[in-house]
C-alpha cells in the first residue's frame, strides 16, 4: 500500500512538473521591464553595451517561493549587428529549469525614419527535478527510482527568433522565444508587442503606452496593458493590467551608466488569499561604445553652435561686434571641416540637419552684420 501511495504521489508530482515544464519552457515572465528576455531582436538595439540582472519572486511570503532570475549581456557589433548572451534560472518547488543561450540581431535600415531588426537565439535548456526539495521527502519510499537525482534530468537544444520594427516613436515586436526545444514539435508560443512614445512639446515629460500579447500553448493566452511615464528619461513610473486580473506598479531610475527598477504585482482575488503579491527587480549597467561616444560628442558640439548662433541672431542691440561674429563663423566653419564622416545613417541624418541649420544661421548672421 505504501508503494502505491508513493507512486501516486510521485506520479502527481511529475504530472505537475511536466505541465510546469511546458509553461516554463514557453514563458519566462520577467519581461515587464526587460523585453530582451523574450525577443532576441533587442540585442544591441539601444546602441549601448548593457548588462542586465533581472529577478522575479512569485507568491511573496511562501518559503521556497517560485523565483525566476535572468542575467544577460548584449551589445552592438556595428551599426547593423548586435550580439548577446543570457543565463536564466527558474525554480518552482522541486522543479528547476536553466537556460543558456546566445543571441544575434541584424538591422535593415528601411528609410530615414524606420528600420527592421531581426534576431535569433540558440543554446541549451535543462529541466530537472531535485528530490531534496520535495516536502516530507523522507516519508516516501527511498528505494523508488523516481527519487533518484538524475531520474528526471533533461538537457535539450533550444532556439528562438524575433523581429522589431521601429518607425519614429512607434515600435512593434514579434517573437517566438522558444520555437525549437529538442525533438519536440515547434512551440506555438508567440509574443507580440506594440508601443508608442509620446513626447510633449516643450516639456521634459513623455508617456509610452505598451501592449504585450502572448499566445500560450498550455495556459490561457495572456496580454498586458501598460502605461509608462518618464521625466528627462531619468525617472520613470509604470502602471499596468494583466489578463490574469493582476495589477502591476513599477518605479525606476536611470543614472546613465546605471539603472534600477522595481515592480510590484498585486495578485488577483483568487490568489490573494494565498499570496498577495509578486516582486520584480531589474538592475542595468551600460555604457556607450567609443564610436558612439564620439558621435554623441559631435552632436553635442553642433547643438552648442546652434545655440550660440541663435543667441547672436536674437540679440537686438548688436552687442556682438562684427569682427567677433565673423571670427566665430570662421572658427566654427573650420571645426565643421574637421568632423569625420559618420557611417550611422540615423546619426548622419541628424548631423546633416544640424549642419543645415548652422549654415542658415551663418547666412543670416552675415546679412545682419554685413554693414
């Protein structure tokens, strides 16, 4: 009889683990503040060399609560290509899952305002059962082979694909993050996202509505509706609703090379009696590649020239002497000739626009101070 109870307990546990394994292999849920986790096309997309540590704990207050942790690094190779690598660990009771993969992205510049980036990922996925984490495992038959440490321990090849389309402030993403898992049939897990950044004129505030939809093979399909607001791209807040009836609140700070964000998720009424919330933290370290730093320095220098000439044009009492103005024009023209050619089409377009503005200002200044 004891043998029967043992087999029933283990069978139920493995059935649950199998269902969880399907869920885990098809949906890592720390994506509210880290979409690179679900779409390899984001590798190198922001132009920075970035390291991300992202961890989420479910059902706060429980001992051995489910926890998902991701560490990743991604960076641009050049203006078209990006690479990255990720390590993901997901533990839920006695069931453990680990994922190790590399990512690659390639960008196609469609026109001056839009581009399309494709991404692929490939690596290994390990699913295992740790009997030592089973509650009251000592009450089970220790001679049962299903309690052996390597009884349920599988490692499979895993691969995914994704794409991101950018048009000015609009961004659309689509990915199949776990399209291939070993010899299993192709996964039907798809993730779509749409966001639009709205910047208020003459203001340091911006808002970004975001919708994320997931086609889940085992669970009900899921969507998130989020609204993010930021101030000078330094401080941001986010509120959101999930189709699981959970509410999400997040706050973050961006200090240039260092960023941090915290998300508090209120569980729905069915789960709130068991555990009231989930918590997620993301920490980011990033810096610009030397080439990008140089490009930004050029743009900053041009902005200074525009502001200086603008002040000269708006000054009505001609307090700037004619010789001073023409000397400044000659100095800046010399500096402009020293600027190196920019290969990045987006940056080149910005440089071209600023040069055109400066040239117009110079013509206006020459007319103003001609006499």
